[in-house]
């Protein structure tokens, strides 16, 4: 057993940029035959061409299309070893329960929860027949707790995704198919960087006060964990939500920078004067 993924057939959604792109690159680096899926065809084609992968332009919220995609990949490659559900986001939904519209709710839930369900449902019988497989979905701290950005459908859909993965983990593990969630913290992907740059200094300080590593993450750091979870070395990791957030969840929402220094420290005492 090991981290090598030579000749493993891996489908990665959201592969045109950010965590999806980093994951596609990491799996290809480990030897996998990567099929990248995204709605943004130009960026996807560029990424896949650079790693020798196959690009499929597709909207993952299309249930029938997802079933065809899985069937087509299986027909072409003869097996599917890895499915990584990365595609997701807030889709510019309004913040707060009163502001969000029904249409926004449906779009966000469709992308973050329904699309992974469609793909998992389509790939499950293939992996069961192989008696091997890895399914990883990219979750969120919002799915474990709440959305600090107040995007209600995002928090709800990620919580649903976490529940979906736990449930199918129990069902598929006896067949050698391991299902898990990797949940990132604040990551400086293209969209994450844009979000960060829009924040004022006070907002940035508040965010940093809850991250033990005292820095934001990179897409590659999420991809590294995903690459482990889909490898043979993760053979006994089943139904888990693995937080990759620089220690964010060790802090409460009201943790301040001074408290992070430690209440017995000189820095903390000076703050109290």
C-alpha cells in the first residue's frame, strides 16, 4: 500500500480552478488518470492539457447528465477508482434568512448537495462491483457549525453533504469503498483571494484571530490531504470529516487575538491594563 495512484481513474469536479485544479494536479502527479469536470470549459481545457488529463465540460447539477458522464467514463476507462466532489460555492446568494431568495436557495443546494448525491449514486454500483473505490467530497466548516458569512443555503447544503457522506460511508464500506469529507478553512483560491481583498482590516484581523497557524491556507494544502484520503494508506479512514483549517475550530467565534496569545502571557496581561 502507499500514496502512489498510478493508473487509478479519478474524476474531479470543479477542476478548472482553485481546490479542484490543485486536486487534479496532485492526483495526476501521483500517477492517476484524471478526468476533470467543470462548467468553465476554457480554464478546464487548459488545466487538463497541462496534466495530460481528460476535460469534460458539464454542469454537475444535471442529474441525468451526471449519470451519463459516469457511464461514459466507465465505458472508456473500464473502471472508476476515485470520485472527488469539489464543485461548490455560494453562487452570490444574498446573506441572511430574510434576504436570500427561494431561487438562490435552490441553486446553492443543487450545487453543493444535490450534485454530489447524483454523482455518488451513479458511481456507487461501479465501485461496489469492483469492491474498491474512494469518494471524497469537499465540505466546509459552515456544514459543521454555521456560515460566518451568513449564507444560509451554503451552510445548510454543506451540512447535508456531510450527512450524505456519512450515510453512504456506512453502506459502501463493506464493499471496500471508503467515503469521507475534507473540509477546508479559509483558502486563498482565486475566489477566496477576491473575498479576502474585499475585507477591511478589522474584518481580516477578526478572521486571523481564529486561526492557530496565523495564516490562510492554499489550495494545494487541501489537495495534499485529498490525495492521502484517496490513497491506499487511508484504507481504514471511513465516514470522517477531516478539517484542514489551520486550527480554526480550536477557537470559539468570540476568540480575540489577545486570548489567542494565552491568558497567562505578557501580551494578554498588557491587553487587560
